């Protein structure tokens, strides 16, 4: 939504000031207030997921759905055994919800770490992350791995 808004502002600006003028370098880039808002929303989403898991763990001890619960809450005059319908299905669904929530938490943390790492990288290289990636690929085409030798190298180069 924000990208569409910025592209629309860019289009109106170009209509007013001419086709060659630009309001933004990259209307889709997250920086400034949008970056902080997005980062805070990730922290908020992660906090909600963790709170959900904690409450689910607190309500159902170890995410376990018991078959029988003894209760003595009003209007029962004495302790009564209450049987939960389909506890296995409920337990499986609870485990599925916990797994999906755990995956969301992991993805949110990875995205938070990625955003912070990219921001620190951009700040440490004077705003030129693309130049950093170009230099890294140019001088280290195999990444952090050692250069291949022998048959593998000839296979990669197309000679064998």
C-alpha cells in the first residue's frame, strides 16, 4: 500500500515538474519512518505470537488436552467428572497451531535480523549496499567456500 502511495506521488510530481524529475530514488525502498514502522510491527507481531504460545501453554499444561477434567464449580453441588469431546483431534489441532506459531516467530526473528543487518551494512558502507554485493561477488564468486579444483572446476567452467 505504501509503495503504491509513493508511486502515485511520484507520478503526480512528474506530471507537474516534467518527465525527467524524480521525487524518490526508489519508491519501493523501505527507509526512514516506514522502516521503523515495519520493524516495530515485526516486534509487535512476534510479541503477540509469543504471548499466544505462553497463554496456550499456561491454559493447557504442555499443550496437552486431557480426556477427563474434574470440576467443582457452581452450580455443581460436588466434584463432577467432565469428559472433553474428541480430545485427540483437539490435541492435534493445538500442536498444529503451536507449530505454525513457532514458524511465524522464527520467520519474524529472521526478518528482524535481516533488516537490522542490512541497515547496519548500508550505514557502514556509506549507503552503497549494491556496490558491496557487487564487489563481494566479483572477488569472491564462490562465496565463503574455497575455490573448487580438478574435475569440479572444469565442470563449472564448461570445459569438461
